[in-house]
């Protein structure tokens, strides 16, 4: 059994590389010779964020590496409702990128619109199981379009708890209701923030309830893995170019 979700994370290495090199994502860092997972600087070039540096966590180990991590949940001592945040916090990001964090929707938009990307969801349950869901197409829109999610092409062993229900859905928080449910704000009802439809079959920014819970959908839930009444122990969401090949490295 996993006692602490953070046990699966490596120590962050000291960052050293050519200061003239301005990688756009972790896959470019991997191709440049960076092999250790940890916090690195990538460079944004985007009309929303402008051009400049951004620190991200790179997973250089999972399935060949090159993943830029945009979300992590785990047992890091934060309040159980740490992710029950408002629009501005999800826009700019919050948390510690070595522990619990959301990178920020402006940054996720900027990063995922540079190239064609796939996305991976790694999920850990309280009984020690680990599964994943991989989608071969992934990006989000800008704030003017409510950070709408675009995702398709599932494979993996977690089951598909995103497509088509959450595809093409706007992001919703407790103070900005953009979901398809005319009777309620799904973020308020299910204590999270997500690309809700009316309302959910996944809720990875829900409450950290660590195992079985009574209120359906309030936890860190993935319908096709442990259902909507058992909150997961840990999650990571990460993306890399969809044309990634091991022989690039």
C-alpha cells in the first residue's frame, strides 16, 4: 500500500544547462540531454502570457519521459479542500510544483497551443493500484473561450472518464459557472473545479478525501477507476508532443 503519495517523486536535481537554450517544453529538455525528473525552466512565447520563463516540473521517467506536469494531487499535508479555489487562482496557478499544484490555466493554454500534444493521467488508489489514461489529442482554449478542453483518442488501463462527456466543455469554478447544468454550479455541488458538463464522470480537482466517501463525485474521482464514491490517493496530469518517439532521444 502507498502510505504517502509523494514517495513516487524523485528528488529535484540542480538545474544546469546552456542559458541561450530556451526550451518550449520538457520534451525539448529531454532531447537536449536532461534525464532527471525535477523542476526546470521553459520559455513561453504566447500572445496571452508574452515571452518569458516559467518553472515547470518535468517527468523524465514515465514511458520514456519528456512530460510537462500541469497538476499533481497527493498526501502533502494541505487542507482537504485545497483545490476548491476560484477562477483567478485557477487562472494563475497555485501550490508547490514539487507537491500539490495546479500550473495555471493561462500557462496551460500557452503551453498546449505551441505544438500538437498528447496528455497522460496517472492515477493512484488508496489500495496501492496505479493506472493511467492516455489521450492522443489535448489542448485548452484561452480565457476568452473559458479555457475549454479539447481531448480525444483514449488508451490505457484506467478507463475513459473524459471523452466525450468533458470534451469541448468550458472550465468551471465555484465563482464562475460555465457548465452545461442549468440547475446548479457543478463546481459548488461537487467541491472542485473542472471541465464539467452536467455534471461529471471525473473530478480530479475535487476534495482530498483519500478513499471511500458518502457524497458522490465530491472527491478526486474517476468513474471508470474506483467510481464516484472513492477518492484517489494521488494524481498527475502531464503532456508531451503527440509525435514523441523514443528514438528522438
